C-alpha cells in the first residue's frame, strides 16, 4: 500500500511538472486556462487549496478582459467550490456570479464566430495536451503494475525466507531434542550410580557393625564347644568308673550348651542374612516384620559400624520398645535401609556436637516405638545441634546435604523418604529445636 501511494505521488508530481512547463510555453489563452485549470484541480485534489487558488487566479489574471476564452467557467466554479469549503461565502458568491457572466459572454451570438475560430485554432494544442495526459495515465498504470509485481515478489521472498527459517528451526529443535534425550539418559544413569554408591557406603558402615555384632555369638559358640569337649572327656571317665549319676549330669550340661550353641549360631546366621539382604537389590516383597527387632538390630549395627571407623566416638543408646507391637507388612531390607540412614544422621549430629568440646555433654540417641491410631510409630531422636527452619523443608530433597564436601551425597534422607512415603504409604516428620535436638518420626500403616 505504501509503495502504491509513493508511485501515485510520483506520477502526480510528474504531471504537475508537465503542466507547469506547458504554462510557461503557452501562447494561446486556452493553453493558459487549460494548464492552470488542471494544476488547480490537481492541487485541490491532493489537499493543497492555496496552490489551487493560486493557479486558478493566475488563469483569470492572464486572461483578464477575455471573457470569451473557453475553460474559464471551470476555473471560476473551482474557486467558488474552494471558498465554500473554506467557509468564505462572500468570495464563493463572487465567483459564482463571475461564472454566470463568463458563460453568458462565452455563448452570446456576438462572440459566436470568434469562439469557433478560437476553437479551431486551439484544437491542435488540446490534442497535444490530451496526448500528454494519456501518456501520464499510461505511466501511472505502468507504475501501478510495477508496484504490484514488486509487492508480489516481496511477498514470495518473505514466504521463502519464512519457510527456510522454519526448516532451520525444526532442524535445530530436533537436534536439541536429541541432545536433551541424551542428557536425560546420562542423568538417569548418574542417578542410579549415585544411589548405588549411597547403598554401598551404607553397606560399608554396616560391615563394621556386623563384624562386631557377629563376634559375640561366635565367641559363645566357640566357648561352649570347648566346654562340651571337656564335658565329653569327663563323661568318658565317669562311664569307665561306672558313675551313672555323674554321666547324667554331664549329659544335661552338654545339652544346655548345645542349645546355647544353636541359639547363638542362629543369631549369627540372622546377622549374615540381614547383611546379604541389605547388599542386594530390594525384592519388593513385603513380609510380616517385627519392627522392634528390626529397628534395634539396625541401631546397634549402625553404632558399631561408626565406632569401628572412629574409636573416639561414643554415644549412649536409649531404647523404648512398645509391648505387643503388631507385625507390620513391609519390605524388611528397605525399611532397614531407611532406618540406617536415620540412625547414621543422628550419630553424625551428636558426634559433631561432641567435637566442640562442650562440658557435661553426653551424646545420646534414643529409639522409641509405639502404636498410635492404627499405625506403628518409630521415633529417632538425637541431642545434637538440631536443624534450622530455613533448611528443614529441604532436608529430604535429593542431593541436599549439610555435611562438608566428601562426607555426604545428600541421598540418605531422600532415600529414606522414598522408601517410607512412596514405597510403604507412610510418613516422615521432623521435630527439631536448633541447638538442642532433632527427632525423626516415622509412621507406617499396619
């Protein structure tokens, strides 16, 4: 649209220049009137009334006293129309009267012959002007056609550029999608590796605790086995002496010792099985589990594991187990991992506080179980430095840790949250006072 307007303005300017040249070279009055008339109408049409009035009055001035000249009525009518639009009624009325006068003179019998002669004389000039006017109109059509073709070419070029850009964007998006998919796979692999590393780290801590725990039943097995060997030797002597009563007493002692050997052997077997369950992937098979026994076992394994790494660490262990606690349908190794992480976090908190050298400070970790509203409740409480409110909501998020670099992955508590909440439909809440204590409250539905 802007291009077409510019072409029209150019054509109008060129036409005005042609008419001005004609006005300068005009010798006949009709040429003057025609040129001024066209210029006045041209400027009136493009909204320049002052220029229109100028050329209209110029025609009247140049033909002053020659009222018989053809074309003058159009000039005076144009002036009347301009002044009417300019709200100048006196001037408009003046030129209307002049129009009537010129018209009467132009067609009076007295000037009829003169008019015929002038018309015959001016006909070649009018033909030339008509030819110029047709040339200007043809040029205007040519400019319009050129402009339309140019607009079409521009539209085609823009469409081609947009299509090309769209293809480039689609290719770029496809590449980005492939890169994101690759990064996602890499991230998932890294997460699996980190989770496995966290499990292996907790397994390492358990190993030391298991070595300590398994030592006691093995000592019992070895000691009672040696005692039985001695008792059997005594029994052989008594049999040779024929002392039946002594043989019976020795056999009773051997029986009791064998019962104790069996008991402690099963205890060692249970510890080993627990270690194997913790080391392998979860079977996701839930079993009826004694939470008191499971929690107590993992508490002591965690504690002795930390003691094996740091001989200077010491903490008081306090347990309060609910009587007649019902069995809970859980995946034992998963709940064991969750509790292990809570215990490890508690022991780390009291150990850090102990390193500050506070007087009369006794590191204490408390384990409590209870039955509340149809749920088994496990509370793990420590008297460490507590957790500030600013990070309490983040403490369960993956990879968030308050430990120094190299001492924690930030996955322990998040794994506990996943196991308890998503894996078993339970909840984990945190109660803490900064500088005094932290308590993790686990609730498992029966």
